[in-house]
């Protein structure tokens, strides 16, 4: 079986999953971005399907763009415009063709963190 990619977004300011947050996935080719998928998080802060399923998985460099500003506005957490965090891009590499890559986002209006999850 080939690898696959998932994510999970948690709203650390409210202590709950970030429901309804839009996410875009890009594959990076020589500094060009190719849009592969667009999804929204569900009530658990996850996407309903893998962002990059096994049948489309390739090793390489990717970028997830989390549309945090829209989520923060909708959840009543937006401060003055322009927002401190609007879009959160995370560029990362996937080198193991058989691995599950999980890239979670821990989000608040003024900070975020990520890591390679399991």
C-alpha cells in the first residue's frame, strides 16, 4: 500500500476541534505550486477523507494552507483587521512512499504550532 496524508486542526484558544476550517493542499515543483485538493474540517477538526489518498500519493514537497482567518472570523475570535494570522502555510516533505504522514495544526488567534503526528 502507498502512503497517505491526513491532518487535524485543534482550536487551542477554545479547547476544541476547529470545525469548518478550509484547507488547500499543493504539490511544489521547482517553486511552482500545483493545487491538488481543497477540503474543510468536520466537527472533529479532521477532513472527511484523506487529504492525499494512497492512490494519488507521491513523495515530494507539499504545502498545506490553512485558511485560519476565515475560521477565526466565523468563530468570533478575529481581532482588528488585518488579522495577525490569516493564512497559515506549512511546507513539508514526504520521502517514504509507504508512510502515513499526519500534519496537525494547533491554532489560536495569535499563534500556531505543528509537528509530524501519527
